[in-house]
C-alpha cells in the first residue's frame, strides 16, 4: 500500500546536528520502498489561495501560522502501516521535527487502469473508431514508427487514418506480451502486438510489432504520451497462444 510521508520541520528546533537525509533516501530507494519525494521551499515562499463569494483571495505565506511546517514529502510503498512508521522513524528530520504518515485513498491501482486503457485501444481499433483511438493519447503525444515521427495527436490521427485506408473491415489487435512498470505520475509499458485483418487488395494483414509506450497520469485517467513501434518479421506459419516463429 502507498503512504504519503509529510516531513514537518520545526523552525524553533536546532537542526545543526541532524544526520544527512541522503543515506535514508538511498537505502529506501534501493529497497523500492521510497518511490518519489522532494524538498519544498520555505513557508515564506508559499501562497495561500481561497475563493469567497466568487472572488479569488491570495495571501503570501502558509495557510496556518505555526512553528511547524511541511518541509518536504516522500511517497512510500509498504506492506503495512507499521513498516511505513518504521521508515518514518528512521528519517533524520524525525529527531528535530515530526513525520506525518498517511495512507493513500484506496482506489483502483494504476496498472489496472493502464491495462484497461490498452483494452480500450484494442476495441477502438477493431471498430475502426479513430476518435476513440485518439482519445487514448495525450494532446502532445509523440509517436515513432518505422523511422517516422508524429508529434501531437493531430499528426497521430492522420497516421491512423492513413493506416486504415489500406485495410478493410475490422482489425484485430492481439497483445501477446504486456509488461508495465508504474511510477507515481508516469509509467512505461513493453508489449508484443499482432495486428490482423484484410487489406483492400484482398491480401491478409498480419503484422507483429514491438511497442514501447510511455504513459502519463492525466488526473482522472492514464493516457499514452510516447509510443515507439518497430515491426518484426514473421513467417507465414506461426504457433498460437502467443508463441511466434520469426524469420
């Protein structure tokens, strides 16, 4: 489970003898417990924003005047709250300030949502629905395909339209191998994808591609921000259930 660790400093405490934070970061990072984190500027550089009666009210400084302030944050992934507390207790700032450990709101995990996005792309391609396909990508997506680069979803749409122009009927997209690595706001996927259909001249379409994908958390959903596609050479005969015979 993921936990947000709020590192709370105390401006009245003497931190001159505090141990360096780097060994703590490196140790938890090596064990893949600490996923992400960063220091924050001092409270004097904060801006507090409120909206009252439709008017935006801005004030310089933190929202609460207190000797304790949030100096940074870390995102941990632990098996239990006890493990997260143990990690927080070893943070050097715990000796001079305070550490708030708070679990993330439980929601559908990112990998499940990314796999659902890939399934949507498969369904949209079979339906030849370019609007649905394009909706799976960020507006500033970059695609590399067979030495060509497409920047922006508009250019990508034109590439999709060009590809479907030479294919008739539905296009089957079969994902034979799909591995995903998720960070906090970005993720990377590697897949072996087979496209099958019928070309407009009656010849069969049977393309095998290696696809490397970069995903971005767009808030309410994950979207594809980077895609690199390279074609594999496949013999006419192949073994089913995801095993190919490549020439």
